[in-house]
């Protein structure tokens, strides 16, 4: 009973927070204070609930519960294995950090338009996707998440935002339609959508050769649908345009969490429902991983806007996570899990920093900004930590994440992919040093240079004196987490290994779900 | 019956994709909703059609009769119709907003304006 309450808490807390926020809006439509208090309490509680769930899973193994007491596979299954629990913790952490950033940076118009309730519905959708044990519910949680992300993205008035939102909405709706078609065909084939049950029944169905082609078709539909959401090659083109436009806090939570939900779904489906070792998808995924890494990082080289550079790096980093899945060994999957955790923390932090850079200089274009090291030395140091971690410099978190993937790759003889991974991390370092040199290190450009660089674009100047300390708080928090992951890798990596083993051999997961019926 | 539905689904998908490839924002949204209708019918068809077999267990039996329709896909479709309604409503509002902000519903020009 207690463990099922822990499973529901990461869903109920954000929902109640959102409802409380909306009631607050109805009663006091112009007050941002009520919104802020409610949301802060919600974010703290959510983080606490995520940690409790993680502790429970760590101690007692996989937690599963059937909502409404219908036995599996008929009921609505919620299940948390170690991988899910880690993902819930990371979403709680990012939820809290971005919320703190929002408190410092959000304008009152957005706040009284319902920003906070939307934000918590988004978190609820993300957590739901991590915790569900049923493919159709995964679809529903995806939609919950998408609907709120659509509105969050479209809140605001600039032109680029409108065009970015259209692309984002369209691509995601196409992905949902493909996902749903795959679901329909899968149900027609097997007659269940519970992931654990699917895993069992597939073993019986796939013996029939006439069915196996249809299974490949269904699996590729899932690959395309989740691939669009995770922004893998060649389905990534929507991402840089859409993540570039919205408010920095919004693009930080999108950059950190949303594509990772796609990666989570890919990993879950291709380890549990269509295990990679029994099909032709492994080779395809290896290619996808390599090309995603390479094309993403090459895309970043040509960009000058900070957030566009970072967006292309999301794509390239997704390649590493897919690499772990594609190698399909326990160590590689552990590397993937570790990589996701590290990446979410670091990438969110970089987007938060990009927000400060844009706000303090009025532009995110590297040709227009410079001299930030002199102006904001604290920010410069805080930038270096996630930037070096992203590139994989020891002793920060990215080093251990990349090391484990490269070890796993060499162990199975995928030397080409390993060298691509190493080359890409070199180019990542190049991109980060570009932001560092142009944004922070060189002297601030003169008025004249800025005018030439602008080419007639309007740049909103900074209004009033900002209290940067409040902006730095979440950035410093995430930087601290990055350093801790780096130095605590000895303690943390075994957890990832355990999660990777759970993914590689899902019998424990299946048993926990189907047993929890009683 | 399956064949007719399969053709209908194919036509819905094809016209949905065709509409989405047009430059007009409104046609894009119409295409998306055709695609989701096609998907709903696909779920319906893929889960085997049964005519006149209500999924009710007779009073003298323990299990469903073999010819009964499966109620599960219909529940799935119902859910996805509701979600589709919300999504369509939102995307129409977004389109209206985009038209107001940018003054165009031409997707090519929308992209150029961004540069």
C-alpha cells in the first residue's frame, strides 16, 4: 500500500499543484504571489517524492501497482524500476531548478496567464511517461506533456516563436499519429498493450514467420514516432528552430526533459517489447546513433546564436544515449542511463546560463556579445563547469558518461562508432570554447561592431538593474550536482549498472508487473 | 468489410499527407486531423471487426462468446478522439494567433520571416 502511494505521488503532486494554481488564478487573477508560493511548495514536494520513490526502489526492488485494482494486464499499470526511478528523480531535480530560475526571470504577464499550472502539468506528463507500464498510457502521457508544452511554447508574442511553435506542434502530432497507428496494429497482433505482458506474448507470437514481418513494420513505426520526439537523425530538424524561440526557462525545461522522454521510450520499448538482440534493428540503431552524434555536432559548428548551438548539441548528445541502447550490452545500457542523467543536468544548466547571457546583453548572437568575463565573472565560472562536462573533461560528470559508453563500444568491437564518439566530443569542446571565447573572453564589442553584426535586427536592451544572485542560484545548484556526479561517480555508477542490468534482462520487471495483480 | 475500411484508411492517410504538404497553414491542420481520423479507424480495423457481437457474458457462461467484439480498442479510440479534439482546438487557436502575429498563413513565408 505504501509503495503504491509512492508511485502515485510524482503524478498527484504536480496535478494538485496545477489545480491549486488554477484555483489561485480564479480567485486572485492578477496576483503572482499566490502562484509563486503554490508552485514553490509543489516543486519542493515533487523533488522529495521523487527521492523517496528512488530510495524505495533502491531498497526493495521494482515497485509496481495496478490502478483501480484491476489485475495486470487489464488494469492501468504504474511501475518503477531503477531506470524509471532515476528518471523521476532527474525530472524532480530539473523541475525544481528551472522553477527557481523562473522565479527570478519570468515576466508577470506569463505568470498570471497560467504559466505555473501549465508547467506542473508538463511535469506530470513527463513523470507519467516514466512510470507507466502500458503503451497506450504512454501515448496518453505523451499527449498530456505535449499539450502543456504547446501552450508553454506559444506563450509570448514574437514572430520566431510562432513559426517555431507551428513546426513543433506539427511534427509532434505526426509522431503521435504514427505512434498510435503502431499501437493499433500491435493490439491487433498481440491483443495486449501492457508492456510486460507484450514482452511475454511476443515470444509466442513471433515464432510464426508470417507475423515477424508485420512486427518489424510495427517496430519501425515506434522507432520513427519516438525518434521524432527524441530528435534523432534524420528526424531532428524541428528541434533547433523550436527550442531557440521561447522564454529561456521554458526552453531549458524542454531541452533538459522533453527529448529525453523520447529517448526513455525508445530504450524502454527496444529493451522490453522488441528486444534488440532478436531483430535487424540493432544495426540500424548503431547507424542512427553515429549519424545523430555527427550531424548534430556539425550543425552546431555553423551557428552563432548561443541557444541554437546548444540545441544542435542536444541532438548530438542524443546520439550518445542511442549508442548505449544500440550496443545493447548491460554496460552500454548503464552508460546510457548515466549519460541521460548527466546530460539532463548539464544541458538544462547551459540553457539557463544562455538565458542570463541573453538577458544581460540583450542578444544571444555571439557576434553581438562579448566581455562577459569582466562583467559577470561568477557566470563565467559557472558556465565552464557544465560546458567542460558536456565536452567530457575529467573529473566532471560527462567524462564518466562518455568513458563507460566508449568502453562498452570497444568491448563489442564497434571501433568505428567509438571513434565517431571521440571525434564528436572533440568538436563539442570546440563549440563550447567558441561560446567561451566569443561570449566571455574577448573584449566587449563596440557599438559600431554590434550595429554591423546586427544587420538591422532589433535587440531589446536590458531594462533596469537585475539582481543576478537569484538567477545564479539554480545554475549553481545544477553545477554543484554536475561536480558531485563527477566526484561521486564511484558510488553512482554501480546504480546505473544495476539499472542497465535491469534493462538488459527485463524478467524482474515482467515478474513485478504481472505479480502485482494480487 | 475489412477491405473497404482498409481503403478508407488509406485514402484518409493519403489525403492527410497531401494536405500537410501544401503551403497553407489551415490545410496543414486539416491534414493533421484527417491523419488522426485515419489512425482511429486503423485501431478499429486492426483489432478485428465483429458484427453484432456485444461483449456481454451470457448468464449461463463464464467467459465471453468467441464472436464477441473486443471493447478495448473502442475505449482506446474514444480516448484518442477526445485527445484529438483538444489538440485540434489548440492548433486552430495557435493558427489564428500565428496569422494575427505574422499576417500570413503561408508556411514558406513564415519560415523566411524567421531568418
